C-alpha cells in the first residue's frame, strides 16, 4: 500500500467520460508518477515483471496481455441495477444514477486472454479515486493505492511524513 493523503495526485480532464479507458489511463499515469517518486526516494513498487510494458501496450492496442483495468460498474450516470459482474472497478456513488461526485475504485488485474480467463499467478492493483464534476469534465483526486503480489512479501509505504510534494499534475483534455 502507498498512502500520500497530504500530497494527493490531482488531474482535471475535459471532453471525455469517466469510464474504464479514461480512468484507467489516469490510474496508469498515477502509478507511473508514483513509481518515479518512490524511485527518487530509493523505494520501489516491485511490480511484476512486464507490468509497465504490458500496461502501455494494452492502452495503445486495446489488447489484453498481462494486466488491464476493469470496467467501472455501475457505469457513471446509469440506473443499472442488474447483477454486478464478478470482478470490476467499483463506482461507489451514493446518487441513484451513480453520478458524480463518486469514489471509484479502479481495479487492474492479470488475465491470460480476452475471454477473461484469470492467470495462474494473479496480481492486481486498486486505485481509489474521488471523481468530481467540473464545468466541462471532471477532476480526479488520488491519495493511495494498493498492490497485491501473491509471490512477493507484503510491502507498505507512507509518504504522510514526507515534506516533499508528490508531483502535481494537470493535463486538461489529455485523456
């Protein structure tokens, strides 16, 4: 787990919807910046081999290789009440239409193929984010993440006591 409540990652985006592709790209950018931050402080995420490359390929080619972000359920702005999928990224909005503002927990997991077959040694990431509406889009605020690696020892970091600011971000319309 990495927690940095006093130095959140913040991004504002316009012209897109808060769906898997957009929120997954934001979560990936966050993980990239977190990895850089930890590296600068002589720490590491110890992500599974191939995580960075596979995540980049998945974003560019829309294929499923090692890791990918799961669809958001229920979708933002939906009155969907059907049975939830077995595994998903979760929209925890209290609004009847699951609208913003909402806490959305993005989940990335390991799959073998596009059929959703779970890999033999699964690992995953969760990135809880506060998603708030703004004039022409939405703002995402991230203060923590959790990684699950079944083959590695448990790891934990906290940057609460760090006085160095987590790299601020603002890429309006970048996603």
